[in-house]
């Protein structure tokens, strides 16, 4: 089984990936390629909305797992 430190590091990487990808503006500050008539600059940013959600879900599962119930005594 993966250690807690490795899972926290992976979760941190998943949470920082969308931030880093969107803060690096010169990489996506262009018009081409177009996707259904929308310039790359716009659809690249919109693409990160669902990708960010997936990264957050994966980070949550890495940190807390799937087996949390309301009867869990460690839950606050």
C-alpha cells in the first residue's frame, strides 16, 4: 500500500496542476488551433474546468479514500 506521505504529495501535485497550467499564459496565448470556431486561448481555459474537478476528486480519493460513511467516528 502507498504511504501517507506519497499520497499527500500526489494529491498536492493534482491540486497544483490546474493552477500551474493556467498561470503559464504564454503557452496558450494564441488563436490556433480552433475548436468549433473557438480560439485555442478560450477553449484551453474552459477545458481546465472539468479537468480541475477530476483532479480534485482524485486528490480527495487519495487522501480520504472511498470508504467514508456518516457512522465513521473520525469524521467531524
